[in-house]
C-alpha cells in the first residue's frame, strides 16, 4: 500500500491539520543531536510553522516513552565517552550523574507536552493478533505498528523521519527522501 508522503520543506500547514509527531521528530527539536545535522533545523522550522498555523498536534504514551528512553540512552553514550559514566545503562540511571540528565529530559518532555493534545493509543481496540503475527516476521517495529494503527483509526497525519513507515498507507509529512521517493 503506497504512502502519501509530502515534503516537509514545502508543505503548507493549516489549522485543519491533525498531526502526530513521531519521537524522532521531537528528538530533532528537543533532544541531543549531532552537530551539523540539518534535520534539526528542518524539523524545528516545521514545528514553528505548525504552531503558527494552529495545527493540532497529538501525542500518546508510546511517543513520550520512546522520546524519554532514546534521550536517556543518547546522553548515556555521550557521557560514557566523555565523562566516564558507567558502561551499564542501569548503573548510570541509578548514579548521581543521571539526575541532571533526568532533569533535562523532564524539561524537554514538558516542552513537547505543552504543544500537544494527549490521546490514547487504542491498544484495547487494535487487532493485536495481527500485529504480533506481523512482528513475528521480523521486519517491523511494534511501536511503529501501533502508531500506524493509531494514525489510521484517528485520521492523523504522521510527521516522521523514520523510513520504516514507507508503504504503510499513511499520510506522511517528512524530510526523509526514502519516504518521498
């Protein structure tokens, strides 16, 4: 099933847009990033346009959880290589060094939530057996499957940089050329 992907650089956001921003987009906007990654400017600029257009941004617990966990693991990797943080992530999470990281993450999550309408992931109504059967084939991410079902059931457009959403029949807005081709 083809995706309806539109280039985020030329998309005209409007107040009728109902968007779900993927965790990777929030990471580009509020997370630690590699210096010079042009996607930071692209997605930050898009968020400014989304807010100016009064588009509705939705989020759910899967996105917030992915954002928190990815942010923590990225900071752990940075501190492990630069400041000698413990190699084991759980030891790091229980260390005094993690407190500042947790505060940064909490601040970022507050900024994300400030602009979002929280929604449920519809877990209770999803054909879970079908999703597990698809997952079992080893070619899909379970959270991506859930987000796909959420977008389909709620009529949401997914804003993402994740190429795994290609061909899933979703309305997408992205800067990822893999999704645009």
